[in-house]
C-alpha cells in the first residue's frame, strides 16, 4: 500500500530541509500543509522554501492561491486527496510537511463538511470583532452554542469566528457539525514529529525573524498593508508590522513582538500535536533514524 509520510512540528523546527532530504531519499514529491504558504503574496513572512530548495524537489500547495481567495481546511482536504491519487500512480511514498494542525488532520482523518459562509456575514462578524473585541464574540458564542464555547480556544478569534459563522448561517450549533468519526484512507499514514529543546527552538525562531527582516519582510508587509483586514493577513509577522505602520508601535517593538508571537505560536503547535499519539518524535538531525523508521 502507498504511504503518506507526514513531517510535522512547530514553526522554525527545521521541517523544510528535512522534508527535502526525505523526499530525495524516496524519489518523491512534497505537499505543503501550511495554511499560509498557499498564498502567493506571502513569501518572506511565511518562510516559503527558497528557489534553490524548490528546485531540489517538486513542491505542491506553495503560492497556488491568492490572499483574496477564500480557502479552508475542507477545501485543502479535497484538493490534496485528488492530487495524491495522481502522485501515487508514480510514487509509492509522498511527503507532506507543515505546521498547520487542522490542515494535517483534514488530510489524515477527514474534516466535516461545513457550509459555505455568506461573505456579508463573515464581514459583519470581522467588523464586530474589530469594534467590540473578542469578548463580544465569546459571549455571542456562549449564548448560541455553549458546547463549542466550553471546548474552543477562547483566545483564538479565528476559531471563534468560524464557530459563529457556521452557527448563524445554518441556525444550528457548530458543535453539531463536528463528528468524531475518522474517514478511512486508502493509503498508509506515517507521522514524523520534529522536536528540539525549547531554548534551541526559540533561538532558531528569533534568528529566522532576523533573517526575514534582512530579506525584506518590512517592504513585503508595506505592499500588503492596504489589504490588512483580510483574514489571510491576520498572521504573525504581518499584523505586528501593520500596527507599526499605523503608528501604534515602533519598528523595533514590532520585530520584538513578531519574535514573541512566533514563539507563542510554536508553543500552541506543540500543544496541539502532543495530543496525537500516532506521531513518532525525532530530532531533525536524526535523518537516518527517521528513514529507518519509515522503512519499518
């Protein structure tokens, strides 16, 4: 049976380089499961593989959407499964790598079919968040869907907005759309988790932010500033610089916040992945061990 090799872990851990080495070892291609690298306008701030890396191994789902396109994990699942059917005709293994837990889960386990949300409803909720803050959204969700409210990450406005969108659009609680049933796949799934000592990871994140600044992240954010209210730009690395452009903080403070928020994001990713008992954990430098594990 064909195998999907999933290489996952927090931001800055070293997934890109290792994934290329693994893909070369198995003479295969790479699917990116990064919910922001799909947007062609977000290159520097999302640490898209550079031209040299992209020429070593063929990559998919890098820069294939626009920030103006509506895109979600359910759409990603559908498109990846279609692509895998094609790739498995020529490859026994395919590598998928990224840090977006929901996108990875969608491909590995399936995601419930959620309705398409009316744009005006989404815009109205985003405006409410902007004007009244996250607490207003929390209270609305608590009233409309207490079950989701009791389980959701109440610090994450995107999750709360999604739950409210579905609940209001359909008139049914978001929780009723979420099943525990895993969809069966016709391929093996091998999950490789990458981990480092926390201090080592944080140092790598800080250095990577400095590198992004050197590569022109500030200019990239300036080009995107006019579209700063798009959900796709509610992203670490951009929203801090938008606050700087608005005169709220200095450039130095924005860079400091990008580093801090990137570290916080990595911590949330680690927490998300730690719940998955199917993941086998390795240090990114242990390529030979990882290959032996994949080969079984």
